[in-house]
C-alpha cells in the first residue's frame, strides 16, 4: 500500500511549505483522504501514484494559501490598529494644545456651552432676543463694510485682552472642578474634530479639482450662482441674521433630538412617496 511517508519522500512534488504552521488535524485529514483513495502495491501503477501526489499537492497548496491569507489579514489588522493609534495620539496632542491656548477662556466657554445646549428652557428665547437686538442695532446704525470689519476686530481684540483677566474674578479662580475640566476637554476635542472635517472637505475638493476638473468647475460655479441668486433675492442683513440664528440654535436642536426627529419624519415621508410611485408604475 502507498504510505504517507512514501508520498512525501518525493520532495520535488511539493513546493516549500511552512510546515510549522500545519497542525496535526490537517495531517490526520490528509491521511484519511489518502486512506480512502489507497490501492495495493500490486494494483497501483505509476499513474496512480502520480494521482495521489497531485491530490496531496492540491491539499497542501490549499492549506498554504489559507495560512497566507490569515497572515495577511492579521498584518492588515495590525497596520490599521497602528494607524488608529497614531491618529488618536495626534488628536489627543492637538486637543491638549487647544486646551492650553483656551485655558483663560475656560469659564466663558463653559457658560456659552450651557446656553447653546439649552440647559434652561428659557435659553433659546434669550439667544433669539440677543441676536435680534444685535442685528437691529446694526440695521439702525447702518455702518459701512470697512467700519463693520474694524469694529468687529476691535471687539475681538478687547475680548482677547479682558476675558482672561476678568473671568477668574467673575467666576472664581478656585471653582474649577473635575466635571468642568472634563467638559472643557470634550469641547476642545469637538473643536479639533470639526477643524479636521473642514480640512478633509477642503482636501477632497482639491482632489476633485485634480481628478475631475470639469465636474469641479461645474459644481462650484453652479453652487456660487445659486448663492448669488439667493443673495440677490433676500436682503443681505436679513440673510445673515437667519444664518447666525440657525448656527446658534443648532447645538440645542441637536442636543434635544429635534433635528433627528424631523429628519426621521422627512425620511419616512420620502419613503412613502417612493413606495407609492413604485406601486403606480407597477
């Protein structure tokens, strides 16, 4: 009978294999397969031995490629894990740098965060009243563009100088708790993530310009034309008021689940319309 060692004795019949990776179960399965296909030495011809050799070769190659695929998958997982670790470390580093830069604004940022997230039911109304008063004052004064830009930069410079000095006196320098530090860290992390998203959108736009210039110019020009038409139809100050009001109310709308609620309702209505259209077409 053709034995297993006799088949492996022909070294040229098999490629170099990682024998250490083959477990005992594989060789047991291989032996069982050969046992089912065995013939006696008197009945086995050279052709029969070649058939058994080809059978062993195909089984070994199949096992080898499975091991190779597992190794490549593990290597890819390790590479992805390393990339995720680097990205997380870079995010933590950028967040720490932003925390250090905004440390003097910590109390003011937390107070603004509480207002924007509507911790009190009257915060949305206060936001809208303050925004409306500001734009009414701008409408009444009707400053020129140069005056408006100069006054805005002047107010920012005054805030950058006065807030770090006056904030500890107003809010108290010794009232900074662990919960406040954790929330401040989350806010800085969200700001860094938002900055990364903006940079990613800009890079994708640049990539679109390089890869598909026709689509890039068509989409950009059509978008700018639409914005120009809207600006021509609506007063610029009123349009700015609507945009600013929406941006100020957006965190509270998202925090209270209002956006997801109405987005889900709109999605369900669209699905109903599509289903009705499909039924009519049938």
